[in-house]
C-alpha cells in the first residue's frame, strides 16, 4: 500500500512526528484502525448536499466531489469496503460520538469550538467566506450584504453560522437545515444572498448562469478544512494524518482538487 511504503521515507526524512509514540499511546490497546482492518469496512460520514465536496448527483444517485474521491482512496489504503453514512454539519459530532462512522470526510472546518468535542486531522484545504447572489440582485458588492432588509442564508451547524451571527449588524441571518439548502432558498427568492465558501461559490456560479459570487474586501473567517474523528484514539488519528501527508506528497490531493476546481485552496 502507498502509505506503508511512505512510512520509511517519512521516517528517514525526520517528518514522521505524527507517529511518535507517547506514553498515553503506548498504553492504548484498542483502536478503530485495528477494527477497520480486521472487519474490512470503513464507515465515512458525509454531507451529501455539499457542492464540489460531497454532493449527491440527482441523476446518478452517486456522491461526487473531492471527498467522494478521497474517501475511496482512504478505503483502498485500508483494504476496506467503503460505507457512506449520511450526516450534516449540525449532526456530525453526535454521529461520530455515537459510533455511526469512524471518520467524517466532507470539508469540515476545523474550529476551536468543534475541537472541544472531536479531533481534527491536519488540514487539506483552506478557505474563507464568499457571498453568492443573483446577477439581478440588489446586492452588488460585499458591503451590500449587511444591510437592513437583507436576508442572508447560512447552513445550520456550519462554522459560517456563528461567524455571520456575530458579524452582521443589520442583515437577518437565516439558518437553513437539511434537507433544505441555501441554494434552494436563493432560487425561491426567500433569501437575498447565501454565505458560503470557495467550493460552493465556484460550483454554483459554474452551474447556474444567474449566479454570481462576491468577495469581502478582506478575507473573513479563514478556516482550515480537515478530516474529523472521535477523540481519544491517537492511533487512528495518526493514521488519518499520515493519509493526509501521503496524498499531498504523491499528488492525489492535487489531482482531485484540480478535478473539482479546488486547486486554489489546497492547504500547504
């Protein structure tokens, strides 16, 4: 397997710090890594409404995006069958804690608040906030977003939700819960703008000729995207971190990022 072959290379280069055995880890006798490789099945939580990341194609029923592709690579490295467990930004922490999946792979923003409940891998993407609206909208620039009478949609449970509720002084922030989507609210005219990230901004404006995205004057809420696992399993987290290192080194991250037009936000 590619990861196994890379371990020796990384060790020789002195970059395998993530695998350093601590006293706590030395005492750990159980890990999801052992269970997954024994059972030959890995359950991956994904949000199937996330453009460019993990979006279920309504025509084929297949989940498409960078993490749809990388989840398959992850399962391949483990020699395990991939099982997708549908989740959301509002429920993934509870899903992980309840043991519904071993890992979340759907562009989860690594925030300090979330890190109190779950563990994050090294980042693989890095993005900031964008606004998406209609070309015929009254909103022509970022400063038009935070105005009285404007309704701005955010996904419930996303890191954008608390940020925008603290940032906006005049606009009404509308939290949209699955199965509803910000995009559908915008199409229906129930909101004036949606607050999103680079993956969704690029995908929506590519697919719909009525859509346009806007950038703030300065980057807001710069956030690393990472994979997320339950706390307390250092062996499993080390393996996930090595997977992230590996796909950066062997070009798979760059390959799939380019495929889904996300290459500008690949994390170093």
